[in-house]
C-alpha cells in the first residue's frame, strides 16, 4: 500500500497533466481561429489591391486615337456653337441697351437730371438707379401716364445684367474649350482624363450653347435613360413625338 504522500503527489501530477492538455487544446483552437481570421483578412486585402490595380490600369490606359478624334469633332461643334452664342448675346445686349436708352430719353426728368419712373399702379416713383423717391420729392401724379413705367425699365435692367453674366460664362467656356483642345493633343492623355474632360464640358455648358447644340443636361439624360421604351414595346403612334426631339446644331 502506497503512502498517502505518494498518492497525493500522483493525483496532483495527473490533474496538472489534464489542465495542461485542456489549456493546450484551447490555445490551439484560439491560434487556429486567429490564423483563419488573418488569412481571410489577407485575402480581402489582396482582392482590394487587385481591384485598385485594375482601375488604376484603366485610368492609366492611353486614350485611343478614334476616341480622341470623336472628342475633337465634338469640340469643333461646341466651339462653333459658343461663337454663335456670343454673337447672339452681343445682338441681344445691343437691343436691350437701345431699349434702356430709349426709355431714359422718354422718362420724366428731375431738376438734378435724374430720370424717374412711375409704377404701373401710379403709387410709387423710382429713379434710374432703383432708389424709391418720397412723395415730398415728387408726386407720382406729376408724371405723365404716357411716360415709360418702372416695371418695364426694371425688367430691362435685369435682362441686361443677365446678358452680362451670360457673356462672362460664354467667354469662360470658350477658354475651357481651348484648354481641352490643347489637352487632347497630348500624346500622354489617358482614357480616364479624356472621359473627365468630356464630362466637365457637358456639365458646365452654358444654356445658350446647349440650346444650339441640342445637348441634354446630365440630369435630363438620366431621366431620359430611365424612361427608355423597351425594345419589345410597339413604336409610338404619337405624331408629335418626333417634333419633340431637339434639333442638333452642326458646324
């Protein structure tokens, strides 16, 4: 019969061996889970790098000659329309300036030389600079009803301001076309850069140029694309549908 001390020592050794085995198993499981997570993360990172490299290679692809040619033709059309828009803007500016000058000549004049205009309801008076005059300065009834009215003069001034702003936009757009043309001549122009140039010119095109070219606004293009009739649908019998298509300006 073994002494009690020997039995206790053997039992303690057996328990320690069991605990050590359980700990080892748990550590192995934790290590395996950690390795699987690391492998999965590495696979995700690898796919991300591959995707990034793919899109980077697409962006770095040189623009093909036929796309550059198509873009240049589009630039010619945009430039022709922009020149026409500037000429139309000049014509409209001269016309509205003559209209304003004519109203000023016919307007009621104050002793200090200012031209004044009565409103259509005959209750208020404004000078040519847009300042409202008090009745102590001039009685509205003192202005002949046949004189030009304030509403017409004010509307003409607003149109003059609009035309001046439009002219600035047209000149800026013309400069943008020139820069795009020079960029298109670069032998290192990538397909991504060409697409970006095309998109920018379409999005920033002034309304008067857009009307001459028949180009749709980007948001209108999306709306039209969402409203496309399926190929299987019968053709429209509406006789006015063809008339709704915008006319395309050709240089």
